[in-house]
C-alpha cells in the first residue's frame, strides 16, 4: 500500500506538472494577447463559469460520490457489474449534462447578468462599460459546452483511477492547454476581439479530451453503450451522495465564483489580477494537493469497504504529512519570488499596457492566496476522509459555514483593500474549512493528527524558514526588474534550484529520509 500510494502519487504529480506547466504557458499567451484589460476580464469570466460547474458537478460532487460507490461495486460484485454501472452513470449523467449545456448556451445573457452584475448594470444604463456584458454573453456560448465534454472526461478518469491507471486521467488536461494555445496563435487575427479565439480553444479542448479518453476505456473493457438509469439503485445512491457533496469539497470554487461577482464591481483589472494570482497558486495545489487527493480517495474507499480502520487512519495521516511536506515550502517560495515569476510569465505584450504595475498587483494577490495554500491542500486530503465513507452530509454543514464566513470576510475586507480582500478572505475561509473538517474527523475517531506527524511538521517549518531566508537574501542582491527576459529566466531558475537544494538539505540534516515520506504506517520510533 505504501509503495503503491507513493508511486501513484508521483505519477499523477508528474503528469499534472506537464499540464500545469502548459497551463502557465497558456496563461502567458493570454496575458500577451489580452493583458489585464477589459477583454481579459471578460474571457476569464466566461471561462471560469463552466470551469466552476465542472469542478462542482464533475470533479467535485460527482467524483466524490461516484468513486466510493464504484469501488464498493468492484470489491463486492466484480468487473462485469462495474462495466454495467459505468454505462448507466454515463447515460444518466450525459443526458442531464446535455440538457444543462443547451440551457446554458441559450441563457448565456442571463448567466452573464447573474455573475457579472456590475457589467450588466453598466449595460442597462447604456454606459461604455456595458460592452463587457455583451462580450461575456457571446463568449459563454463557446465556453459553456466545455462542461458537457469535460464532465464525461471526469467520469472516465474516475473509472481509470479506481483501476489504478492514474496517468491517463492526469495527462488529459494537457490537451486543453494545447488546444487553447493553438487556437490563440492560429485564430487570434481572425477576430476583432482576440478573446474569441481563446473561447473557441476551450470548446475544442473539451472535444479533444473526451476523444482521447475513449480508446483507454475501450482497452480497459469499460466502454459500452450508455444507458439511462435514473431509478437504478446504484445510480440513486450516487445521486443521494452527490446532492450534499455539491457544497463539500468544491467549496473553494464557490468562493472563487463569489469573488468574481464582487470583483466585477471593482476597478477594471481586478478579475484578471485575481485570475493570474489564482493560477500561480493552482500550480503547487494541482501538482501536490490534487495529485495526492486523486490517489487517496480510491485507496480510502477500498479500506473502508474492507473495514480496515487503522490503515484508514494511517493513510489519511500520510496524505496530510505529504501535503505539508511540499505545501509549506511552496507557500514560502511563492510569497518571496512571485514578482519574478509573474514578470517572466506574463509581463509581455498587452500585459505591460497602461499605467498600472500589473506585476505588483498580481504578486500581492499571490501573497494573499498563499496564506491559505496549505489549507487548500489539506481540504483535498481531509474531505475524502468523509466521502470514502459515503458521508456527504457532514461536509455540507462545514461547507455552508465556510461559505458564510467567506462572504463575511469579503464584506469586511473588500471595501478597504479591494481585490486583495477577496483573495485574503478566500484563504481565511479555506483555513476554517480545513480546521472544521479535521475537528469532525477527530471527533468521530476516524483520524487524529499523530505525534509523529506533529514532529515532522515542525521540521518542515524549520526547513522552510531556512529556505526562505536563503532565497530572500539572494534575490535581494539583484535589481532584476530592468533585466532582459532570458536574464530573468536564468535568475528564476537559479532561485528555484537554490530553494529546492536548501529545503531538502535542511530536511536531511533534521533527520528526514525518503522512507519517512514514503511510508504510510508510522510508529513513534520513526
């Protein structure tokens, strides 16, 4: 189990790294073509809504409800029943998604008005800023269908993950980034507003991802004709688990969407600054947090089905240690060198236009989000502790509390520090979410943070502090803002190498070895 989880986690992280790197390249292309102006705000808005729904319904609620049920069927009834159940889930989910997607395309002006309230008001009053509302309505017609394709991709990926074939699902998002980059380069000059080419890239990316998954499903003998099965017992079980899960693990996405609504009322550029800030946070979050969460849910589901409570505790504790081990240095590193990273990735073309220092604006947003990075990661590990046991009601209660807290923090902070208040509120509410999830798991005697993990965390804090001081001192020796692009790239590469070397050396000197990180089960003598 230990080697399997660690190896699977590394495979998912490696594939995710490729995807995230291409994602940053994609964002650099977007920044170069659109900058942080009105067109960028609108495209990022139009892209965020289907992505929000994807994470809410597909990767969020559906995956967390579907994987435990699928694991249970696999363990107790065999592959033939799994194949039949997958066909039922695909037919039922696909039909519902098709209806939702068509409704979304037709009602795109209503959606744009609902989530871009500030733009709609400007349009209604006949002000020039109202053009954002019109453009958002048109772009949504291209980006909204992405929900249909990528949700079926998520279903396929969940099946592959249950059968421990993690690489396929982890690699698939690479194709979305390639599609957006290609369309941006090839079609940008075909439209008066370059954002159209990016929206088309989102649509194409959804189609390509689904087509890529199908041969692997066929090879695994899990591809069969979809069936409508709304009243099937197992489908009903997924439905029952899924409804409350909508407010569970995807709570951070709801918070981000609320931030977008409020940001539409703030100065132009706020949505873009938040987006680029969030994208940098998503890199370590996707690389480590989501990577471990992907492999830990099927493992926990299997352990729960086999009634192995001790192994369940050890596996959760290992997941928490792993994200702390990588999350703490990532948090410190982002806080210290985010201006340089942003300059290298985005400070080109249209991003440099205007009198506002966009690099500074985005880097401040990164710092605000970084405060909650470890909490974001912990949520990805702790929430499966409930979903693996088919408990979706508890995260609902915690999710609603967190939502309310996020809005309270938004109201407290946004009027005074604008978009930074929105980012900081998200971090604060995520920390509350992680704490409440842990407290409830501990109360139910499902998981407690071991003393071994406590000592390990202390070592991670010390090593991260040493790393941070080294990077801070070194970076302050250079006035890199006036350097050429390649000079900045070389400096950034050097700082990243220095950070990794100092952190891992410090951990080694504190007595941490590879087996300490790989082993799921630990004892006080470790």
